[in-house]
């Protein structure tokens, strides 16, 4: 894995799907989503290492910006046709994680887990058994426990939005005496929001005041890092193909510049000398790391990046296997929606390699083959408000594509916490091995697990595992 630090040369613009005209301001000052940085690196690789004419076999190509996107051939009637089979899949092995804020002393920060509500690393939101008889809450039936706040009611929160890697590690290990000075920050401590008014530009002519841009103005918000020498955007990137990995390292030179976000904003990029495994937090992996209550091992999973779990309908998949129906949304597609049972399986390395080869041929396989079931159940969850993930496709005249808005998804935000009960300590270790981004390795060389159904290769669905306790157990220990 390569650790890449991006340093903006000016303000950055990361807009969402909301309009930028009339009374609506372009909300472009949000922290960038993982797919934005992945797209920036992917486009930079295409621009830095364009396809050679010999690879096209006489066909024409279309371009999005400066990089070749897909092959277009002319049919017998003289019409241009874009062939998905001829689509350039160069750099398709690119996998990224981030971006995350990085301070001048190379300290990486990550979203605060949702169960932390004060200026300590002690969770104040803890699971509590639901009342017997008729439930008085509106939680889904599959959840056995509610999550209650152990702190007195207040409108003020002393918890900051970001935790350092060191602080997050202490939180996972239940460190009570860790000094948080310098290890927690809010957004306004390292970035500011700027607002400007602009004039619309016609995309065809590149001019203002005519065409589609006649009489159009817009307002937009921009993200500015407070001190460009002290704060940067940290990204972990890797290419599984050796030739792609070599080109990625050749791309990030000392004077490399990459277009990041909208409006052609530039960031300088450099590779950090430290290993990537020392940048991302490491979750609990050993069976003895997890608390035991009523003969159940208690595992919680904290999202480091957003995750998208779409609704799925029952029927045959494109690869010939049977697809189960699933509600999606806040509930991972690998959780049985009626019982909360974990559907993920522990797969041997040889079986994983066989499945990749089967996928490469466009065929499917049964999930039960060559795998062991994990005895674990989802029992509680803390889910903050969803975030909107969308995009915009540029018009492609050569391929006859009009462009327009891409599909809109509601993603579970980073910091969400999922609570599991494992049947045994061995099941807890196996569950952690399939949920931790690094698997069961404490010193990983690559990103092993991305538990988002969509956009996993772009950095969605990364998480780490910790352990949890019931609110009654914490209260009893405090009274003693």
C-alpha cells in the first residue's frame, strides 16, 4: 500500500447533488467522500499514462477530460457505437482508502465513533435489554437491545468530531487513562468554509452569457484548509496488478499535481515514507480481546468510512446464482433481515483464490462452498443520519451519451456502530477477521475487507472491531 499526502494549492470544491442556482448555495465545502479521491487518482493515472494508438486496433476513442474512457467503433451503417467489451479497464485494480485529515506531525484523524458523547474514550451509549412483553420502542424486531445514554441530559456536547489513530486504538482497547490533548479536533480547527458568487459557463463554448449559461449565476461554498503546511488529506492507495502499482508509484513524484474535486482544483501529492499499516487504526483480532456475557462474546464494529447497502429483490443474479431479497439501507446486506444472523463466512485462502478465478470468467458460486459459518448475531446498532452519495456523468458526443445525474444512494456515515453477539470466542475472532479492514493480521500489507456492497474498491465500508459491555455491567462496576 502507498500512503499519499495531498496538499491543496487553493480552496477545494466538493459539491453534492443539490442545485447551485436561485436561493440554494452549492454545498461544496463538505469533507470529500472516498469515491471523489479514488476518481481523482484514477483520472490522474489515465492522464499520466495515456493509452497508446497500437492498443486501439484502428478504433476511435472517446474522452472524459484528458483521459481515454472507452472504445468507439463505426458500424456498417456509419453510426458510432460504444462497446462495453472494448471499454478500457486500465487501472481497474486501483483500491483506495480515505481521505482522512493529517496534521503536520503526521498524525492521522478518523471520524469519532457514535457511542462517544463526551471528552473521554469511555462509551456513554451502551446496549440495554429491551423491555419484556410489548416493546415500547420503534426499533426493528431483529435488534434485541436498545442503546441508552448514560450521561445526564444536555444540549452541549464536549465530544469532538475526529479522533487520532492513537486515541482510536486506545478506545478499542478500553484505555481509560489516555490523555486526549492533541488527539481530538473539530472541523473548524483545520478547515474553513468560504462562500463566493460565480457566473455560469456554457460547457460547449466555454464562454459566459450565452448558450446554456445565458443570464445564469450561482453561489458556492469552498473548503479551505486553515494551514496548508500543517494539514493535508491522507489517502492509502494500492493497485493489485504489478504493472498498475508501478505506474502509481511513478505518478506520485516530488512535483506531482493532481486535480481533486470540482472546478479543476489542484493538490500537490507526495508519497509518505511510513508504512500504510501505521496510518490506519488496527482493530481487535484475538479471541481473548472480547468481553464475555451470558456465554456470548461481545463484538462491535465501527465504520471508518461510509457504507452503502442497497435494497435487493429476490431472483437470479447476472452470474446465475440465486439472489435473496433484502431491505438494505441501514442494515448490511450480509445480515439476515429477520433474525439478524451474520451471513458472512470464514473462507480459506485457497478457496478465496478459486472464487476470484470463477468471478473472472463471469460465473457465480454458492457461498456455502468451501466456507465455514460464523455463529454471530446483530443485536444493536447506532446509526447517525445518512449521507447522500451521487455524481454527474459528462456528455459523450462520440458515444452518443447525453450525460446527467448518476444514481443517488443513501450511505451509512462513518462512525456508525454495530453490536454483535458471537456464540463462542472462536466465532468472535472469525467475525473480527471478516469485519476488520485488515482481516486477522496485525501488520497488514493490503486492505483485506471492504464491507460495503457498493463502491468498496473506492474506500467505502472500511471498519475496525472492538468490544462492548452492557450498561448494567458498567453501572455495577462504577458503584463498586
